[in-house]
C-alpha cells in the first residue's frame, strides 16, 4: 500500500475534505425526519444525549462561561479550556480585550506573557459552577500533565465531562522529566466521562480505547489557527484520519461490545466539511473557527490555538475570522452568508436526507468518491468574484 517516494521508501496517499465528495443515495429522506443525536457513554448511567453532534473547541477565543451555557441550550456541548485566561484571571474580559487590540507583529509575545500567569485552582471550580448555575452541561479540558490535578477539582465542582487533550496523545508517553499520566487509571478513577485526544492512527486509537475513555478526539494540526503542520511537519489529513480511527472504533466494538465514539476535531469551517467528517465515520465533530465567528464568542471575531502561547515553540497564531452572526444562526440559521459557514445543522440534516441516511450510523455508510475538483467544477464565476464557493 502506498507509493514510492524514493529508493526503499514508500508513503501512503491520504485525503482531506477538499479531495472527496459524498454520493447522493438511491432513496431520499425528509431532512426534518432524520436523527442526528449524539450519545456520550457514562459509567453506570444513561449516556449524555446531545441533540446535535457538535462540540465547540476548548479555545479561549471560542468558549467562555456565557458561550458554554448558550451552546448547551442549543443542544450541543462547549468545552472550556482549564489552562486558558478563564482560569488564570478573575476578570478575563480585560485580558481578551488586550489580545484583540494588539498588532499582529506583537501578538505572539503578548500571548506568551499572558499565559505565564499561574492557573488559580479556585477559578476552575468557580467557572464550572457558573456554567452549571446557568443550567448547562459543563465540559472542561486540560493537557495530560495537569489532568490528575484538574480532573478532581472539576469533577467535585460538578463538571459533566472532562477532556484530556494534547497535540498528540498516546498511551505510552515516555518522559524522565515528569510523571506521565496513567490514562487507564485516570479513566477508571474519574466518575464522569473522559474524552481523550488527539490521535490520527488505527493502532494508537485502539490502545487509547483499551484505557476506558468515553470518546476519542481525532485530528493533528488541521485547525484554522494551528500551525503544528508547518512548525513540526506533523499530521494526517482529516478524511484519512477519521476513516482509520473509525475502523479502530469498529474493531474495538466487535472485540469488546463497548462502543467508544470518535469525534473529528478541527479543519471544518463549512457545513460540507462537517457532513464529510460524519460520513467518513465520525460520531460527532469538534469545531473551533466556525464558532469564533459567533457574536457570543469571547474572542470577538478573533481565534487562536491552545499552543499559540507556548513559551518555547509556539504552534499557533491569532487569526481574524470576523463576527458574522449569532451562535444560533451558525448552528441553525437562517444563514445570511453564502459560504456554508452558517446553519451547520441544516447542512447535516439536508445532506443526510439526500444520501438517504436516517441516522448517523447510516450516514457513515455513505458512498464516498475521490473528487479533487468538486469545489471548482463549474464555479469559475464564483471564484473570480470571491463569492459562495469561491471564497477562502
């Protein structure tokens, strides 16, 4: 499998969202009659049921307490970054204002300075309680090195979901400088669902699932504000990554009878990308830049990745996406833009209806074709005029 790239060396051909298309079905269904529910397993309890299969990324420009409450009310789930400005500063609005106003030539240095402020444990509990007081599901995130400490704090404060997230997650992390997280023990000790990410491979996904997480995040470097692929040369296009990890999920279920959902994370700014991720095998998606455009987002039209403020090797940047509408518009419409970045849920249900899928598992059986010209075929005028599918 693969192609020769030189003497004695082969490389696999992999695919991203722009290189494939979904084939319409032989039967079509009324979009209002499809089921897009996402269920996140819980220990000794009924699953957490989300009306829509969409999570908001744990990024400071996307999720704060207000956004998390609104996202939950609309049927999704927003993840709050426990290592961001919300837990380092009692009044994060002042800090966010500085980030938004700073010139792009100085922003990386400013972010590095801002994120040097220590995390305040009492703010972790306070933010979780604020979300819960708003009647919302509370999901929070940290890197593996802080998960054991922050997981207990968040759980005791009433969090519903804990996400262990890093650029690349493995079960066998080797380090002589610090103690690695025992992922199996952590998942076993936590009473609430634990989501682990990120990964892109079949074998690694199987190893992670053996540790007992509720779900696995898929994606290395595809995010709009992430520069890991440029800085590290690391990553796998999301279509191939999703298909490979979905295969691991199915193999794990066949072996253990335990279903562990996969969540494709990053690289989806349009409804069509979300549809392709689900059709390729994702049970849900995690989206960042599309939600950074919401009027409720704390970044006020700006978006930056979690690795942007890294003290030694930043792997992200601040980008301007603009505030284009409310969160409700972005999720459910009515769309007022022509580029597919609003009414994401409408895109999912309409696509499912057109391929004849009644629910997400049936959607995952959709025929897929390799079609690198799918976005440009017949779209010359849109491209020339930078409208619709001609926008970037």
